[in-house]
C-alpha cells in the first residue's frame, strides 16, 4: 500500500466517509465526462456502454451497460446500479445519498431524474448498502480499465482540469480505483 493510499485510509477512518464519498463521486462524474470527449473516441462506448441521446434540447445523454445480474446507467446527473432481483439505487450529483428504486431493469429512455419515477423504501437497508458497495466496486473496475488502457497522463490531465475549476481531487492518476475499493470496504460498517 502506497503512502498516499495509507493517507486516504486514515482519512476514511477518521473523517466523514460520506463527505469523502461525495467528493470522490463528484470527481468520478467529471472523469466520465472527460472520457466521453477523449481524442481516441468515447471511452464509455469503448468500454461497452450504449448511448441513448435525448431528443429534447440539451438534456443529458443516457449511457447503459447490461452486465446481468447488475446493470449500470450513467447520466451527467448521476449513476444508477440496477440488480435484476434486488432493485436499484441512484446516486446523483447533489451529494452521495443513494436512493432506492424498485426497478429491476435498465430504464428504456431516461434523461432526467423525473423520468425514473419516485424513489421508494427498500425492504431492507442492507439492500441499499449492498447495491452501493457494488456500484463503488464497479467504479473501481472501470478506473482500473482506464489505468490499463491509457497512459497515466490521460487521467492525470482530467484531474488537473478538474482541479483548475477549483474542485478538490481525492486522488492522482492510478489511485482512483483503490480509493473506490477502500470506500466500499468502509461503507457497510459505517452505514450499518
């Protein structure tokens, strides 16, 4: 474990995990936007996502990836992790507060949160925790793929552009996947 990873682990252990999650998630949304605009082509599509453009004005495109039993939906406003039997969680830009939705399939066309219907109460809080941890581990897997398929300078450029907007970075190039894993390891015990 690197010194930086140890520092993040200490930060997770001694500070507000939710604040760290919100900061890392905000950074991740920025990086996905960067990946869409990659000179080599849209990296979300290269990873396997399908894009559905919105017919109405300037609304967000919808990216979907079906990996049964889990599916992922991405928008500029957030991420949804969908399980084919347990339901779904949506985490949006307004902080890291996963909300449960009783859907078990990817939405057909959704370009704003109101297209998803209303959040509901899950049968168990454990469902939300499990889906959230799966989403975090999926984010880690995506970032590992980015690290393997691009030079370190690619993700570092995205993070430097993020920082230039006055935003706080949680990681440097090559660290993001391990930060998602550390967060997932801490999420269950902290939220249970």
